[in-house]
């Protein structure tokens, strides 16, 4: 199934700057808190230290580590900042905030991004394909290694060669790629976090480069499988991403560690936390101590959906691939959808799980009323209804076994 998952070879695009090229630059104030982390824009949030827990159920997204409950949207923003910090501390590694300087140049269809921080510099490029039709400034979808969904008319496509930023060949890839050239090969960030950092820098560059004709407020992120895990994390860690579309991300993406362990204990061939760290460098080494006791984690992957909320989220899964964890992804996203419910925007999150034999193929049945509706609503500003939560799986997810918290109405 996974033969198409070989990482693409590292591609470095270098273009000479033509006279038509434009260059923009900005210098960011150096602060410790990233303004692009959920909650980070709220000056009243202060995230304390977060301890491990002992909880075999999916942790309550509405209750702070100190036991206080979030009852308002403003408080929940601070709780999001805490969830983000916990995920970074115990699983993803730290995502650095805005770098000290970032410049961008636009030439042909290539956006080159130069980043300097703490005395080191890197440069990477993305390719932007303008849409047929539509009106500039265009919305755009960042596709990890191009992505694997059909991009409709009116939406630009941004191809992001993720291995250039962080390699993902095998466990030997730790610390390799431009992110680590900049921040050091021993940096705590796993590859998912390093790529998410790359997405944030792409958005920074678009914000200061109007010549790209891309609207930075209408950006989606997608990827499939391992790259779907990455797309989910990118949407979770930067609230400028308007629409997040993880496709067949499975374990490490839309699956919950606790639920995948449960499926494994029932004899199903599902990828677990303890297995995944032996395959690749997607996570921080800070995850390793807890992969055999995931009940200690003060979050699970419903928490990724909790970070994307209330922004657009359309999760695509596939019941034909046992390894992804069909019950796990469904149950995990069901729990995540309770956050959207609490925020009064249930329709902003969709889940669609349809069986088919080609991993990362996109079934036409999910296109018109699902994928395109999400794109129309969140990227093309149309007032359409998005209301999708479905599976063709024949498992039985009993929510009460996994969710022991109530869902508030956040005002
Ligand atoms: C579903 O994503 C991964 C999976 O986690 C890996 O175990 C497997 O090797 O590759 C999948 C993938 O990325 O397929 C393209």
C-alpha cells in the first residue's frame, strides 16, 4: 500500500532574479511568544508548566492543567495555547516563533524565502501555480510535496517540497534539513513541526509579497499520509491557516494514540505510538519516554482538532487501510468535533471516511459536496453549508468509553 510513500528527493530550486522580480523584507520584533500559535495573540494567556497525567480516556479539551474550566471563547483561546504548549513539550517539539528577519523574492512562479535567526540563515523556495479563472488576490492551497487532492478552479496551488526543510527517509533523518541548519541538528522539533514552521514562513513571505497575487488570509494546507500528519500539525500550530485538509493521515495525524493502542490490543494491525517512533522522525525525541504509556499524555490527537477550531477542517480517511486505524481516526475526530460544537460552529469541521484501495487516491464521491464545499466556504468566501461527518466502516465507537467530560457552550 505504501510503496508510493517514498520521500521525494530533495529539490532545491534556485532562480536568478530577473528584473521583474520583486523583493520584500521585514524585520520582526523578537519575542518569546509566537503570535501565530493559537492563543498567542491573547495577551492574557500565560501558560504554566504542564505535567503528565494518568488518564486512559481522551483528555478534556476544556479544562486547564490547573483544573479550571474554560467557559468562554476568550478563555478557550488560552486553553488552546496550553494544549499547543503541551503537544510541543511531549510530542512535537518546539516550533520557533517568528524569526528575526525574513525576506522574500518573487520571480517567475517561484517564491524564495530567506530566513535569518540568531546568526544563521537559510533559504528555501516554493512554486506557486496561479489558478485558471477566479480573481486576484487568489486563495491558495499549500500541498506538501504537491498534495493529493484535486484543486478546484479559482484556487492557486503552492507546492512545498517538505524534505528540503526536514528529511523523512527513516530514523536516520533526525536533524537533517534546512530547519536544522538554521536551529541546530539537536533542536527538539520533529519533522512535522519543522514543516509546520516552514508553512508559517511561507505565509509570512506571502504577507509581504503582494506580487504573488495570493491572499494570505485564504490559505489552506493539505498532504496525504505522512504528509497528512504534517498538514494537520501545520493547521494546528498557525491560526493564519484558514482551511486544514489532512488526507489519510492515520496514526500521528487524525488517529488518537489511546484509541490506536486499544485497536492494537484487540489484535488489529494498527500503527501505534510505540511503533511509529521506530519508523521515522516525525515526532520529537521528547515523545519517546511515553510511547508505551500514552495514558500519561495530557492530550491526544483530538487536541489537534481542538487547536484548529474554529477554523475550517476537513479530515479525509480511508476504511480500507487497517494500518491507519479506522475506529481510532473516527473516534478521535468525533471527540475533536465536540470542540467545534462548543464553539457553535459544528459545520466548520468535516470528517469523511470512505474505503478504497488506492492509498492517497481521492474518491470522486468526496469531491463535490464535501471537499469543494469546504474550499468554497473557507477559501472562496461563499456562503455554502458544510455538514459532513461520515464513515462506511463497520466498527462501533462508543463515545462514553472515551469521553468523560461534558461539552460546554462557550460564549
Ligand atoms: C499513514 O502514513 C504513513 C504511515 O504512518 C507509515 O507507517 C507508512 O509507512 O507510510 C504511511 C505513508 O506515509 O504512506 C504514504
